[in-house]
């Protein structure tokens, strides 16, 4: 079965969709999705490296005033809890550290270039969910003792296909379709499109894999690295806080998934509490 005829979880679109929705799906799969502007692409690349020189980050940000303003806005948000006002990239580095600054850069690029267009309600929901899952996923990776280098990026961009599809299907050239059909197409195709865009943007393989397979049933309850299981837990925690995506994650409850990861009751309570705190900050 060709990738052009399947959605996530191996759904055969030709068999699963009515003719009108199938036409919309075909349009979405044949579309060319945007590339990142050069400055944003370079920032994304630097933020995905643990050894990126600060001078390179500073140089790129200085040449993109819109992105620079977005970075400062994100850095001063309650999610990062700065000890005082962040007035420059260097102040952000000194006060918050490189790990937090990497996350800030990724979130700033996503807000500027992943969530700028499309139906306002759908894009706002996708953006809020993505940011919540990013912060929860980074915290979860730390709690599990996993290599969290790309944990924030995987959480932030796991649903990359959703905003790309919402923007595409709201354009004047898109087939006319009601919202329910549009949402159905997005639900079915966002993993495939997310993987396609991630590769077009030269994102790390672990990020592209997360975009492609985060709705696949994990083979077991263990997690030796970030991936489908840890994203599933993070999405379940976001859902628990009312910041889920549609359709509702299966199999949920978050606590049951956490227990499958062999966390102690104390560790579960800490992870759940921190997730709730992050979601309150985001709200």
C-alpha cells in the first residue's frame, strides 16, 4: 500500500473516506508544504544542537527582528519562570541556561512559522496543545532519566502536520468543505504530513519519527528512549489538564501509562503535579 493512500496507523484512505473527503485528502497529499525561512531554519538547527556556539545563535537572531521579539516574549512567559525581566538573548542565556534557551528558540520558531495561519480556533488549540506537550515531555524525559536532547522538540512538533494541514485546507485554492470533514482529514493525515514537513525542514530523525509514529501503539509499556510511549504519556497528561488534541488519545489514562513506565507512586505524583503546573502557566 503506498504512503499516499494511508494515514496514521495504516488507515486506507480510499476505503475509509467518503468521496468528498477523499478529494480533500488527495489535495492535501499532493500539496507542496512551505520551507522555513533561512534565519528560522538556522535557529532551528542551532537549537537542536547541544554544542551550538552562543555567538552563532546571537548572530542569527539579531538579523531577524520578528523572531528576536518572539524569543523575548517566550522567555518572559510564566512557563520558563525567569527570575527577572529577560531583555536580551544573552540575559536569557545567563539567567535560564542553554537548555532552557534551546527550548525558547524552538518555541519561538514554531510560534512564528508553524502556527501563524489557518482557522483561528483550530490553530490556537493546536498551538496550546503542542506547547503543553513539549514542556511536559521534557519534564518526563528528565524524570525517566532519558536522553532529553530532543525531548522538547519532539513534544513541540509531534503534531506538526496539524497546523500545516489546517493552513493548507483554509486557503482559497483548497476544495470547499465543511469543518467536520476538514478536521477528519487533518486527524487522518497529520502524521504523514508531519513526517513529510519534518524531513523537508531537515529536522533530526527522532523528531521526524515522532511526527510519523506518535499515534502508533507502543510495542510495550517500557521506554528506553523518547518516542511513541513518552509522547503518549505527555499527551495523556495534557488531555488530563484539558489541553488535549482531537481525537482523544487512546489508550489514556495518564496514571496507568505512567505506571507501565515503572515509575514509583512518588515519581508519578511529581510528574502529574508538574504537568498540571505547566498547564496552569500555559493557560
